[in-house]
């Protein structure tokens, strides 16, 4: 009867064991630091985002819609009294609770995209990863989308249309080394302190953004 040779058991020296523990500890620490840094991003003032990403913050009744990727182009979109009344009516649907207001926020962002479409030329903006459209007027990457969503929400917040949320600085996740493509999203913070991503990048123009807890958004892969 043939006897299978036994696979030699690998034993680790004391030095190797210490190195492995140190390596594991370093990886765990890096993960904790990254998580803390990600969570901390949402704490900054929303308007601090614009200067760092070549955007223009809302002014009075006007927002500046970024497009062509990375805010390469900016088109002014004015809100008339009728537009502002519509924005207020949409957001008023969420007065009952923070959860209801997040649904109203998604509806308001989708409406704002449809309003801007004919002015910006973004009616045909596609959702998700579309690097081949980089530089094309009317097409938007996640930086454009995060900026534009934040602008609409700031316009609403400045007029006290939001009852349960404040607008925070957009945040980013992914940096290639962690196996994820860089991605950014707009953020709102609920009256109970919890933060939520309002991510319009995965969807085409005029579709409702994905609204979810920010921790869950950070955990996703782009």
C-alpha cells in the first residue's frame, strides 16, 4: 500500500512571529486611522469644499453646476421664485421626520438635475463609471455630482427648507491602494448627529440619488 508523504509542518521562529504580529497590528491600526479620517471628513463646513475642487459656491438664487469632470466647466443656473417654491414644496414632504426628509431630499436633487439639464446640456448625463466621457460638456464625474448636489442642498438650507438636516462637506473614499477607485459624495447630517451620503453619481441625470448611512457608503466598493 502506497503511503502519501506527509506535508512538512511550517514552524515559525520567535522573530518571525513577532514580525507577523507587528504587521497585523500595523494593518489594523492603519484601518482604524483610515476609518477615523473618513468619518472626520463629514465634520467640515460644506462651503470649504468649493475652493479645493475648483467649484463655485451658491450665491443668492444661483448655483454653478459643475460638468465635464472635475468641475472643468461651470454653468450658472438661476432659481426663479417659482423654482424656489417648487423646491420648498418638495422638501416640505419630509417635515414629519428625518427619514421622511431624506426621501424628500432625494426627490429634490432629482428635480434639480432635471431643471438644470436643458441649461447645462446634461440631460444625457450617464450614471456610474464612464471615464470615456471625461471632458465632455454635460457629462459629470463624482466630483461634479457631489458639488452640484451640495449646492442644491445649501440653496435649500439657506432658506430654511430643511427641518431635520444640515449640509456637510462632501467626503471621498478609495485611493487605489485599498483596491477601490476614488469616489466622492454629498453629505447631510441628521438632527441626531448621524451622517448620510446623498450620492447622485451612480444614477443618470434626473434620477433619485442613493441616500444611505455614511458608514455604509464608506464600506462599499466603487
